[in-house]
């Protein structure tokens, strides 16, 4: 449609001219009210075809919305993040329509978009089965092919309550009945299906496309309250194109194959048990991996001038009250009582203990910056439903450190920490790291003046480090702003691990001070920092990132020496001892099984290197070197093989 036609259509409405300002600053003049569809067509036919909604003065609206005043307008397309969210929300509505057509006695509640798809909660006496999901998905595809027009209607509250009550939709009626009288209530109609929703939605069901799939069913509660009725939550995923859907489904399959819980069992690294919910039983291989990581990090911290400390597990309630954690964090603490009726808490974090170490004696400015590090064992009383393998536990180890410094030293210390963190991530195989700046949360300690000072100082520091960042509004710690370091794994998933927090509050609350150059007492700035965060969680990330196939320096078992014949057993033992003497982690396999069996078993255990020896190797004092995943083997003299593997297994950044 040409702009002239749009202008004529607008004139037919007989209202005053309006000016539409596009995101690039370009202005379009219309002689009267205009819809999002007409604006998209005025810009170009390609955009008109791709458009699914419109943003008016920052608010997303339906394409059919009539704009009757001057406004800033942006067209939303299906391939944008905002457009994808609308697609997914529509997929939820199409699913609800399909369920109502197939199972009319089912009540619908609510169905939002999610980060990767959508869900809808249903009240139904019979549980949904996998066969049901197939039928629902097939009916959804029929509804898309019908291309039903989607229209928005504004209703009076009481009329909407009566409408849904007459339909037998008691959950919808209950919810609408609690909306304040006089508030605008919008319903969306597609075919015979009507749902409560603020929108926006696609122009028709056909705009959704076929790039969606239902994935699973889970339990839920009405309004998320366990005291309320239990519902069935049907999950699905939806994408702008079939290619994106296929890529996501492949990623799901790969993520399942890499699941750290599954690999933890298969590789004999750890297990979880009902006897210690939220805690980890580390097996020898898993604990070896843990110690390799801990020792690597200790080496890096020593080189960076950190001093390692160790604080107690149980600390008196009075300390947590003074620090502010009792008020903000009490429900997540494990509480104990001593014989003298003292109330103690297992520490959920290390920072108050480090302040006590700092203030144990009078400090001079000459001692600053003072970097206190601890592999602190912490406990948090997480809800059982939030626990997830070793990624979310109740007992964990933080690679925690606190830097006490002057305010003038904050920038230099922050830059040094960022460089250290990024170097550590590179050593573990993570090159893609994003940074988020989290500012003051709604509930916080300290004055606005202190917060403004802390936010400005931390922002200046990250900018001085030459690092780009995005804002994460309101997500700072209760005592100070923070940087969140988010690494991306082999599947493109993001994991927030490291943090850097600037705190002027805790030193004040716990009365930490140092003697300045002027002879007076001053409060130190306190930088809370972690690189890996929880070691347990980071190990889970590593397991999934590498699919259990760790690089040689990290592998719990680096080498298996396997004999082909019993006659070569003694020589195999000698090879294993040579490897062990070189500092390599080695296992000896002189069992009676055939060599093909041994290769298969140790490959399943994801051991990086096999040194195979038989009579010929024993006579030549050589080995046949096989690498995990490779089909070829390399003949090497024993000394050469050991020297090469020792070099390959060198811990990064150790030289």
C-alpha cells in the first residue's frame, strides 16, 4: 500500500493529522489516525510482510491498534526478541484452544511465554499423557492452518466474570473478579476460543507458523501456592523459523547427553543421596577433579598477592545481625543452638568472617590493599524444589576473597581482578564472557549517597579496564553494586559465575578501620569477589561444557596403561610408575580382558590417553599411544611418550 493510500484511509476517519517518529528519527506525516499495519506498509512492503506487532511510545500493541496522536513508533517483526516473545505467547493461546477443542471439560488458567518457549497451566481430572501431547500438537497445527483472525475486545469486569463462569472457567472468573472495578479488561478472541490477556497478539493464528513443539508436562499450583489446587503445566517451545527450532531441539538432545548428573554417575565422579539432601558425595575421581581446580586457583591467587585464610563454620547470631544478613538472609540459614543457649548459624557466606580477621588488630594504610582469600565451605537452606544436581546445592565451596583497600585503590584492584578472572576463564576453555552491571536493589542497606558513590566508583573501574557491559537494573547485593561475569559454554548457554561487588556498608556496620597516612581512622572500601563462584556449580558447568571429555590437565585420570597380554603386565607396571613419577595421574589395567574391550571401557570412562603395551613394546621399551576419540595409535619410545604427555598436561598459567 502506498503512503498516498494510507493518507486517504486516514482522511476517511476524519480526524486531526498526526506525526509518527520512527526509531531512526525519520518522521512520517499522516492526515489522521493510522494503524500499525498502515505504518509498516508506508515504510515498505517487506516490513509490512514481516510485521507482527507495533511498539507505540515504548508499549507493544497489536498491529491493528489505531494511533490517533503524535507518537514514537517501531514495527515489531517475528525475528526480533520482542517479536519472538509475542510468537511464543500466541503459541500458548493456540495450545489452550487446541486443548479446549480436544478436552472440553478442561479449565484453562494462564499461559505465558518463557525464555525458550511457552507453557499453559490446565485444570483437568485426567493426567495428560505423551499421546495427548501428540494430539494437542497436531490440533495446534490445524488451528494455525485455519488462520483464524485474532481480535481484541474490551469488557466490563462483571460481564467478563459472568462470561467465564458460564463457560465453567472458575479459575479465570476468580482471577478477573479480583481486578479492581473500572480497570480495563481485554479479552482476545480466535475462532471460538476467548482468553483473558493484555496482549499484544499476532493478527491471526496463521502468522504463528509451524516452528513449534510440545515438550513435556509438569505439576504446578494455582497461583504458585502449594495450598491451592494442583494443575498440569504443559510446556512447549516456539521459534521464528524451522531452522531455529531444529537447532534448539538438537541443543536439548545434546544438553541431555551432557547432563552433569548423568555423566557424574557414568564417570563415577559423585553421587547425591536422600541421606544428605543438597550435599555431594565426592568419589575419588570427582574429588581429584575438585582438588585439581582448587590447587590451580590457589596457584593463581598466590601469584596475584592474595593471602589465604580459613574462618569458622558456626558464627554467632549477633554477627549476622550486625552485618545485616540476619534480616535479609535468615530464611536461607541453617541455625544451631549451643549448650549455653547461644544461637549460631552455619555461614552462608564468608564476608563477615573476613571483616573480623581484618579488624582483629589495628591496620595501617601501608598494608592496603589486603587481599584475603578463602575456599570457604558455606551452607544455604535452599528449597528442595530449587536443588539441581551439583549446580544448586545446600553445601558448597566458594572461591571467595575480599579486598580491603582505600577508595583510591578501587579502580586498580578492580582492573587487576577483571584481568585475573578473564585469564582463569580462558585457561578453563571459556573465551566468550559477558559482563553485567547490577545496581541498587529495592531493599538495601546504606544511604543513597553511599550507593551513588559505590556505583560511580565501580562503573569507573570497569570502564577504565576497557570492558563493555550491560545493565542489570536492581540486581545488586543488598550492601553494594556488583559486576556479574557470564560465561558461555559449548552449547551457547550462559552461566553467571564470577562477581565483583563494591561495598562501603559492611566495613561501617562491622566497625572495620585502618590508620591512614594522616594518622586518623578511616573506613576501608571492601571488594567482594569470586571467580568460579561455587566450585561445585562450576564443576557441573565444566562437565557439561566438555561433555565429560576434559582436557588433559583437568582429567581426573589422565592416562590408562593397558597390557595386551599377561606377559606384558610387568612392563605395563613399569610404564605406569614412570608416568606417575612424572606427576601424571595414571591407572594400570593388566586384567585378562581383550584389548578391544579395554579400549572400549576406558573410552566410555573418557580417559584422554591410553598407553597400550604388549610383548613387542616390552622388548623395545616403547608404548602405543591412543587418544580418546581417535582410531590411530602412535608408537613412541617410553621416555619420549612420558616427556610429551608431561608437557601436554602442564597446568595452564603455571610457568
